[in-house]
C-alpha cells in the first residue's frame, strides 16, 4: 500500500507539472495563431472595397504616359535654351 502512495506522489509532483508545461507550450502559440487569424479575417474582408479602384489604374497609366511625353519635350526645350 505504501508503494501506491509513493507512485501517487511521484505522479502529482513530477508527471502532472510536466504535462501542464507541455500543454502551455502548445496552447500559447495556438492562441496567438487564433489572434492572427481573427486579424486576417477582419482586415481581409475589407480588401474588396480597395480592389474597386483598380478600374482607374488604366487611366492613371495613360496619364503618366502623357505626362512623360510632355516632360520629354520640356527637357529638350531646356536643352535648346542653354
């Protein structure tokens, strides 16, 4: 019967703290992953409203090309003045 008590004490003093420590090492990253997943879900849902502006991208590209052509003429005019 005393061996039974010794085994119980070893179980309580050694095994249970080891299991709790391992459990904490697993649960801590799990909760961090859940937090990051919630952030992705929250901010990822806002992404489509920003994608609506992609239609204006072609117009912006054309305006930049026009400005670049005008800039080239301006630079060559400055070269002629010197």
